[in-house]
């Protein structure tokens, strides 16, 4: 259902108080006038008020009309002029009337839209009794012929504001981000406005982009508001003097800025160096098969797109790297969700932030939504009722519900180092399409990882390196530890003005330079526990896992707790 249709249904149902969450005042005005005055609309007057412009009457297509056409009584006009300058509380009071002071309400079927309210909701501090009356105004006046009319107050806020006194009576709507058709209209408007400027300056009209170029520009602008998209297209024209496929990176840059401003989502730049991933063959095959689920053929055959996966396993084994590789392979936008930044200090702000972030992801779709170390984001939901009033639990619930019911092609890519810190709701089938266990790289995979990192700058160098020797001594190493050894060897050789050799990498894999995580007791126990439960998860690597190497540091304490029993070690640690 379109937004104006949903709003029209509420107006027909005599909803008296509605909160609309949006930054797009211009687009909301169009939706309100359509719901009231458009085909099948409820009919009536469309009043809009904000602190800078005061009260205005808008007609079809948001065309301004004179307030005199309302034909109000003299005393009501006088009260309107007074309330217009007094603030939001006064204008709402003038609109709904006051039975105690015998002030009559606005006499026509209508809506009053209050714009530009702040995110803190500070304006509502002294208005609680008035809002309670607003929420039941249509029922209060029902049957009274002298004042009977349908009146609805619409509060426009940038984020959802919780008002406990009216939360049961006030309806809350989110204005969704514009779809393809709306952005196409914005693109056309940006071209027309540029041509007007060029005509005044005596210049040639802007060359119209082809249908394929226009489709690419519109796709690049998905996830932006109407005003942001308009600015992005106009900025691209201003910088290059044209609007074609070559300007798509400029539009994408504007989208990155917009997503970054939210502080919750981060647009990850594509990286050509992520085109190769060593190992993880079963995972890579699975992802390659699922790419078809986003194709036109899959949609035409009514296949649901893949929902997402969770990668579970040892730190440094390529979980996050796979997200970057998937972006390169699927050619989808990669957006990272920082759940920690979702939480706000105002009541209702956290839930609103999560809804806004997911709304942006859906607007950008098809895309990959990356949640790194998801267990840290949702680990506190189990005790949420005792620690944060249930906020964490509500955020978890809304996220799980969204994963279950989302219809847009948003592929959720979650990584997890410690599944014991994750609520059990995540593990059940249906949340993720699959949960993969990423183990330490085996012999074949270590060879692939070494070849990727050694040949990253110079592919000819691989034949001069004894890969088999390095594979043997790196048993038990994670992919990140192997990469670090190669990187350090490259630095050493570079500082000496030569190409690095096998012995350089060997040195940085030795006991004096490298302390693999598998030799840390708690990490060793964790991976052994995961291997014991491997039947619960799909392995990302083909074949049986290799036995863990002997720990040369066995019995040597490496934390303060373990050193407590030895005063000498406690002093040096």
C-alpha cells in the first residue's frame, strides 16, 4: 500500500492524532494533499503550519490558497492570527477548540500538519493535556451538529518521538524513501531546471541521458531522499557539465555522504584487491549459487531472494574479508551496520534509529547489509529488562522480525566470533539461510592464502618462494596471521632495497615474532568446542580439519589472572 493510501485509510477511520516520521516535508505535503484532495480522497481542507511560515492553506498539487477562502467567523480569524504567532501549542488549541473556554474548533473537515518539530520532542513538554484532547477530538465532538467535522492533527518529526500519554491513541507512520518512479521524476526535474538556466545564459540544452544511463543514475540514487537525490544530480551536472553514465560515481559519492551522515550505516568502498580469497571453497560455491536468487529469472519464477548468512569461527580466518569479496563478486553495494551506534539516550530514539537504518538498506536494495561481530551488538538482550528498560530486547525483536518478513533483496551478512554470546533466536532456521563454521585454514588453503598475499604486488615472485616450507611451519595459523607475516617480510626487504625471500617470511613466522592465537588457551578451547559441534553448522572448508599443533607455550601464563599464583610473573606482567 502506498503511503498516501495508508494515510487516507487513517483519515477515513477518523484518526485524530498521527505522527509522521520523515525529513522530507515537501514530499509529505504532496502525499497529504493527495490523500485528502486526490482521486478517492476524503475531502476537506489541508492546513500546514511551521514556525517560520505560519499557517497556510494548500490545494491540489500543494498549490497555495488564500486563507480568506476558508470563510471563518471574525472571532475565529482573530484567534487564528493570535495563535499563528504564539507557537505550536496555540495553533493546535485554536484548531481543535476548547470546550472549557467555549472556543469553537475549526469548522471544516480538515487536517492540520505541524511541521519542523525537533527530534527531542521538547515542544510537547507543556502540551500533554492538549495532545490527549487531540487524540479524541473527533469522538468528543461526534453528534454535536454545531461543531461536527472530521479533524486530524499530523505531527511531523525527524525521528519517532514517544509520548506515553497518547501512545495508545496516536498512530505512527514512516514515510518510506522514494522508489524508482519518484527518483526518475527527480532526474527529469534536474534536467529541466538545468536547461532553464542554460536557456537564460544562451547555452545549448543538456544532452539527455540514454535509457540505460538514466537507469544507472536512478539506481545509484536509491536510498536518498527526494531532496538529496535532486542535489546529487544537480551537483553532478555542476561538476562535469553533463549527466551520463560517467557521472554515476558522483551520484554514488553523494549517497555515501548521506549514508555516512546517519552515523549508523557506512557505505563500504569497493576494493579490487578483494577479488581473491584463499580457501573457503564450500562457502564460495554456496554464495555463487545464491547470486542467481537476485536475478530477473528468479523473480519471474517467484523465487524469494536469499535472506543472508552468518559466518561463525576463529578470529582472523577470513569472515570479514569474505564480505568484501562478496561485494566484488556480486557487484552489490556493501553497507555496514554499526548496531552500537543505533542506541540513543532519548525514549524511543533507539528503535527509531534501527527502523531508519533498515529503511535505508531496503531503499538501496539489492545490497549486502554487513553486521560485523554480531554477538557484541546483541549480547545484552537477555538481561535487557534489568539493564536498559528492555530497549536492547526490543531492538533485537524488531531486527529479527524484519529479517523474517523483509521483501526487499537485502542480503544480511553477519560475522560472529563467539556464538555463546549470541541470543539463541539467531540460530534457528529461517533467520539465516545458513550458518557457516570457518575453521583454521588447512594445508591446501594455507597454500592458496600464501599465493594470494605473496603475489598481490608481484605474481612472478611466487615461483621464487618455497611455498611448501611456509605451509608446513604455518600450521595452526589463521589467514590474518599468515598475511601479517608476508606483510612484515615485504617491509623488511623493501627497507633493504631487495625482493623478499622465503627466509624473510620464515623469520616472521618464528616463535620470536609470531604468537598464533591458537596457542592461547581460551581460543584453543573455543575452537575445539566448535569442532565438537560441527554437525550443527555447515563447514566453509572442504575436508576434515587438521589436528591443532602442539602448544609450545603450554603452562606459561599470558594473563594477569593466570599470573596471580606466581608473584614474580605478576610483577613483570
